[in-house]
């Protein structure tokens, strides 16, 4: 396979390049439409009722509704969580623009419900199409035109990354994937002002959307700095453009999108800490670009970069020491022990059962190995491959402590693995086995299905039950529609269903699975883990009208053994204390009680 020199743009005249872009867009739109339609049909019994796949999607829909219904743009508080004061959310409005825009455009044509349904179907599908296009464009830059269709197919089956583009997945992770891919693609191009500006805008947007991608952003910034250390004057303009765009975009967000809850103690989202750190890094990079004529050797550049980088990061940490304890530093110690360890995405992939570790980590591992192969076979193209390899590598490291590292990691390995398949095609010996193996290794969905397939082959008579968490058990049928018919009130409910109560009904809830809601979450745990007589006082203090419970709630902390006298243990056994009136919910596992 020929190896283009570093930063070589796609061959051929502009007309041919425009043709390939149109082709890639058409392929991506067709593939995204086909898969999204199939997924929507499969899950229509839930999505059709606006019961979305994940609790965060439900809360996102509630946040968008509140904004469209008149809540201030800079007020991110969820007032139906821990009422009457509400709880501040850490989500940026940036992701809400696309959802809200679709709802506003479609409402005059098909009404509000139809518009919301259109938004939860169309928004993730559009982002999915963008993801496929970007995967294909990156693959073309790595391997040439022959990789285009291969990369498109792999992007369509890149589990678990594709789960973030399912119908109803309107949370911000899908947008983060797209923004990071834009930055990668721009950094693979020649060092120009345009590529620097677009990269800076993408990086700033990523950090405002959410800090989950901060490690990937750090890898991209480090790669850009490495380019400058090695190339000096050749990279000076791009570095200056990146720094200026990063600072300017962050400044625009500070002016236009700064939330009303703006605390220096927080380091979990778009906060004073993250904004200051971003601006400090931009200033350091800008200063390095200006000083380049006086930094004639790579040794001088690396020393200057190290000093200014340390000052930027060290100064930010000194000014905002809360960042040293991470995004959950303000969370109550009890919640850090009882709640956070049971959030799947916040735990290592190796903390999962082996089958799940394989299904969510297999493709990323294959991509890491293929990345080493790619760099080894064409070391002179390091300037093209390093932005992508850096993001893949840091995503793999993140996944060792937090499974959410696979969110960015699995989509970004697609272009690398496309090259593995092209190499297998070119083999002259054992061509068929090599090609089949390459496709299997590169197909994310294969890792998802491998454990089930192996069990069916090795133990054909064993029935494989689907995973049944309380959230899955109690989100069936029209349970939430039935709950919504009861008069308004405040519900005491475990965290796994609180977002559904807020997003699918007009009721309020005390606790919910969001780390800034310390007060409400602690009250919820105290309520369910206390004896019934003590729980009553907590309910009165919060003006609780209803109690919701699903079989299996609090099983993650083994409530029946750890808190045998608790209200949760009593409800788990099917009993309720005096003063609890069970309300009828036809065909639902969910139990709803009115407190008399």
C-alpha cells in the first residue's frame, strides 16, 4: 500500500475532492437513516411514548422543555428535582440547541408531541451521519479512497459507540464524539490557519459540552505542541490560530452561555475552573507561537513549552484546588461509597462481568493494537497518524478507570481498522481467512455478540436471560403514562427512576442520579434506608406525596442484609408501612404509593 508523505492532502483536483465528499455524505446519510429506522422500529414501543433509552436522555428532554417553556437560558437548574429550590445541573446548553431547534421548527406542522418525537429520532440520526462522514474522511486521509466504504460499514457497527446514536439518545455524548472527530481530522491536515482555527473551535466546544472529553482534548493539545516542538516555524501559524480560536470561542461561551450557578468550588463542567484553565492554556500556546523566532532549536522549544504549560496548569490548580479531587469532590462521602461506584460508565471496564468487558472493550483493544501496527508500518507519516493515535491511546487509558472512555475510543478506531481490512485484501496467501479475520476483529458488534454466541455453542440448552435492572423492569408498557394521570406532587423515588419521573410525568422528585444534588440524594437514601417511623419525618420535611419503588431497588448495596429494618427492605418484601396507599398501575412492575 503506498504511503503518502506527511500532511499530504487527498490527490486530484478540487472537483474530484468535492465528488468524494458528496459520495461520503450520501453513504453516511443512507446508512444512518437505514440503521436509525431499524432501531426505531425495534424500540418503538418505548420511543414512541417518549420513554428514552437512558435516564440522562429523559433529563435532557426535561431540560429542553423547561427552556422552551420559559426558563432562562442561563438557568440550568432542574426545579422538579429537590423542590422547591431545585438542583443545579452541570450540563451545557450547547447540546440543547439542536434538540430545541428541531422541536421549534416542527411544532407548527405536527404539534408539540410530534415535534418532540421528531427531535429524539432525528437529532441522534443526524449526529450518527456526521460520525460516519468523519470516520470515512479520516480513513481516506490514512489509507486512500479504497477505505471509504469499509470505514462507513465499520462505523455503522462500532459497538458500543453506536449505542450513543440510538433513537432517543439525545444526551451530549454523541455530540462530543463528533466534535472530537472534527478536531482529529483538522489536525491531520497541513498546518494552516484554517485547520488551527477549526481545531480550536472544536476543542473549546468539547470542553463546554462536558469535561468527559478533557483527557482526549489534552492528548490533542499535546500532539499539537509536539508538532510545534518538532517543526517550529512550519507550525507557528497553526499554533497561533489554534490558541486564538480556543481563547475567542471560550470567551464567546463565557459571555453568551455562562450559567447563573457559577461556583469556583466546582470542577465538573463549564465552570470558572475549566474556563480559566482553557484560557490559560490558550495564552501559553499563543505566547509560544509569538516566541517561535527566538526558539530556534527543538530543545529550546520543549523547555519553553514545558515551563509555560506547567504555569498554566499549575496556576489553574492553585486557584481552583477543587480540581485536585475531581468532578465528584463535592459529593457526600456516603454517596461516593453507595451511589457512584454503581454507575456503570464511571467504573473500569474490568469492573464489569467478563462478557461485558469483552463486549465494550474488545473493539478498543483491537484498535490500539492496529494503531501500533499502523505507526510501525509507516513511521514517516507520524504527523498524520498521531492525532488519531493519541486520542485512541488516551481513551484506552481512561477506560481502565472509567468505561466511558470507550465512548470516544470505539468510534475513533474505525479508520485505523479500515486499513487492517485493506491490508488483508492485498494478501496473496491465505487471503480469505485473513480477510474474514480482519472483518471480525474490526467489527464492534462481533464483540457484543461473541459471549452469547459462545454460550449457545458450548451450552446449547442453557437459556440466556436478558439483563434486568430495576430501570428496565419498571420502564415497560405505559407505566409512566399511568403515573402521569395522578395529581401533581413530590415523589420519593430511587435514583434509577427519578429522571423518568421528571421527563415522562409532571411530578417532582427529591433525589436523582446527578452529583450536584447532594441534598436531595442524601435525603432519598436516608428515607429508604431508615426505619419506617424515622422515614416519615423525612417525608414530611420534603412535603412528599408519593413513594415509588421497583423490585430490585438498592440491590447494589445489598439492602436486605445491610439494612434489614429499613423501609426499602420492607418494600422489597412486598409490604408497606401504615399510611401507605398503593395506587393501581395496570400491568406494571412499578409500585406507586400515596402517603396518607
